[in-house]
C-alpha cells in the first residue's frame, strides 16, 4: 500500500506539472503546502524528502523560502536509468542488444528527436560500468544518486543503503531491519528513519510491513520510478506524443520477437500466466478493464527478458500520461468497447511467442498495434496514447 507521504508527493508533483510551474519558481511555503494538502508537518516533510530524492525540487529555508520546483536534467535521468539497470542485474549483452534495437528503430524513424538523444546518453552512461569481457567493471558508489539532492540526512542514508545493495544484493523478501534498527544504526531520530524508509519505498526496492512480522523487506527493483523521471524529462524537453507513440509501437514488435527467441521454459512460464488471464476474461471471471490491459501489456514486455526495453517502454508510457492527461479515460473507453477483440489478438501473439516463432510473433504484434491505433485515434493524424 502506498504511504500517505508518497501520495502527497504525487499530488504535489501533479500540481506543478499541470500548472506548468517553471523551474526555480516557489510552489509554496511549508505552511502553505500543509494547508493546501491538509497534512501534518511530519507527513509533508516525508513527501518533500521523496521529491528531493527524485531531483525535482527542494525545500529552501528562510524568510523567503518554500518548495522550489526543479526539472530533471539529462545527467540525472542517465544516472537514474543506469542505476536501475545495475540493480536489476542487466548484462552487457542485454545492453548491446537494446542499443542495436534502438539504432535500427532510429534509422526507420521519420526524424531524430529528443527521445533517441536521451536514450543514447542513458545507454552510454550504463556502458561505462562494463569491461570489455562484459563483466561489471565497477558499480557506482551511489547508482541512484540525484545530483540535485541537497545535504538532507535522510537522502544521504538512503543513497548509502542503495550503494550497499548494489555491491551486495539481497534476495527479494529478505528482512533488512526496521525503522528502529535504522535509527540506531545511523544515530538519527525516528522521524528521519521513517523518511529513509519512505525513500526506499519510493525507489521501489523495499517495502515496510507493519504489525505482525513487521520490518523492512527487500523488493525486486521496479522500473516505474526511473521511468517516471525519464517521462518527466521527455515531457519538459519537447518530446512529441507522435514520436513517443511511434517508438513505443516499434519496441513492442521487437519485444514480441525477442520473447519468441527465449528458451522454451521461459516462454511457456510467462505465456501460461497471461493465457490464464485471457481465459478468465473470455470466461467472464475477470472484467475487461484498464487494470487488466496494463497487467497483460507489462507481462508481455517482461517476456522479452530485457529490463532496459521494459524500462524504456514504461518511460514512454509515463511521457504519454503527462502529454495526454485524459489518456486513461480514452483507454478505458477502448477496453469497454473493443477489449474482447484486443485480447483475442493478444492471444494470437502469445501463441506465436510460445511456439518460438519470432517472425510470426512480430507480425501478430504489428497487427495488434494497427488494430489499437485504428480504433482509438480521434483523427488519423493523431497517434493513439500508449497502453
């Protein structure tokens, strides 16, 4: 369950993004933000710590202080991207394959745009951490470091922990300690220890369990936070929805082909999970809703077995959500009217993947893309929002 501080952080970010507040402007003082979002001091400070860790703002103290809005710059995006890739165990071979795919898509694209330039920088930053034999040369001292983060104690401790996890990974589900343990270990107050936990949860590498069996438990690295940073950067640096749509659809075809190339046990496992969902849909045991669309979409992406492609696709979705505020409403109407046929076409793609036929899988995904675009676009010239 998302913490209250994380929900407030999301509302603050949505507030200044929707209002197009410029970098350097003050969104409000601590007192004003507490009143606007109806929260206490501690919750607001936890939320601000989350936003500072993301590198999209900072709280300036003093008489004329307040929350100063910032926008992710390219070095921050590249560090976030490469940090997630390293924590996810990305190999040099996966990096090389992702770069080749992007280069191929770039040659086919109508124009070179900020998306390709941004992804090239992210890939180059990640490449710096591999030796010629494909082994990790050195993990960065702090793979999720945000270069705009100030000297907040909670942020320093969180980055210290992430660096340790990068050097000595823990299995998902491993108990890392408790808020009290962190308080004693780093000689900080319980309030700061709680902020540290919120930051680790926001990075999606830990979960804090309350009550019986309480403590901080390791969580498999999820792509959504670095993807959100990538999406926000693209949104604020002129990436067009058209380019985002075009690249995303090309990547989905590549993912379908890659999925069909994987060893049979891996293909069968994921295809079995998605097929079960599709059977529940056809049997009326599960509703045709937006949540199901996203769930199946992400499962097929992960079948490709390349976390970099998954991260890029999630970043393009985050950009689409910002560029098209009504995206989810449009998608919900599509699922309500066309969901059954869409999932039938998805089943055809899964069959090709499970049979290990890359060409057929790519063609089935392309057919799925065309069906989706033709029925969701308001005008022929307007690209569909990414699912």
